[in-house]
């Protein structure tokens, strides 16, 4: 199992802070935002990690994370995304790195209270198709939302005005090698981006997607209110090793 952290984008919703740095380098309580997804991967036993970033601050990730030694890693890999082509386009840059192995993908602005290891271990045991992580939220219209029928996810709707459920698709996805074939067939959305929701819906069409319900709290940190909320949640939960340790448990 290999890990991919997507940390590109312009972070326009966090301006003016992101005029001078990448949003994933901004602090969430006492450490840079990018630390949290990396800590989750290390805690889950993922030792081969690629960070995909872009923009003028890409070199700062190398200065901050170096080879990953602070996290117990022997090395980190990096890829550069030119422009603003969307999450799926950024993930497509990981094809050579994945080399046919299953991958776990985390958006760099997503923070999870509880370990992701149960979901990652389940996919390790059966690394076929895809797995998405769902969390019930109060504001599902901000996210991709899963429409479920019993235990099955039958559709994901991106930022619906009338959500079919309160189950948001979090920014952690697990895929087999077919994900890169799917990405190559996608067309840009109205936003001009390759959408990760289209990737997930393709797996749904194939009947090849599973889901895992996230325990504990989950938040993104991509807006000023959610960045403030993330910092408060982390500050209130400092005894949690997933949020504090930089080395494996």
C-alpha cells in the first residue's frame, strides 16, 4: 500500500493568508496542516508516500518535510502539479509512483480525529475496486454527498442544493490501479477541473466501491471558519496520539 497526499491548489478561500504560502503549510493549532495527513499515513503503517503540490511555494514542502525522517520515514517523494486541474488531475500524477499497487489518497486539508488504520487495513486485505470514507455532517451541501441504498452507495452528488443524505464523502479515498485508467477518460467539469467525484461514480457504476463510516470528528481546513474549527478541535484533543505523534505508535 502506497500513500498519496494532495496538497496543491491556490487556496483562494483562505486569502489573504495564501497570497504568500500554500494553504497546507498554514498552522492548525501547533503544527502545519500537512502534518496531519502524513501522521495518519505513518500511523497506519504506510511507509512509501508521495506529496503532490504546486504553485510558488512547492519548494517549501521540501524545506519543511525534508525526507520524512521526523515522521519515521526513510524518504518522501514529491510531484509538481502545474495549474489548477483538479483533484483527479493531481492524483493522475501519482501513476508512476503507484506502479500498479493499491493507494490511499488523502487531501492535505483534511483532519481526522480517529486513526484511519481500520479502513486502510481493510483495503489491504482486499485491495480491489475503491473505498470511500463517509461522515455524517450538519452541512452536507458543502461536500460530495453519498446517496445510499441499504449498505450500498448508489451515487455521489457534488455539493447538492438538496442533499439526499447527510453522509459527506471525506477527503480520504482508497483505489486499485484502475483509478489511473479512469482519470485518463475524464473530461473537465464546468469548473474546468477533473473531478474526484466522477472517479468515484465510475467505480459505483462498476459495482466496485465500498464505504467505511468515520468515527470521531472530521473536518477540512480549507476555509477560514473551518481552519479555525480545525485548530480548536485539535487543541481540545491533545491527548490523541494520531494528532500529536510524528513517529509510529
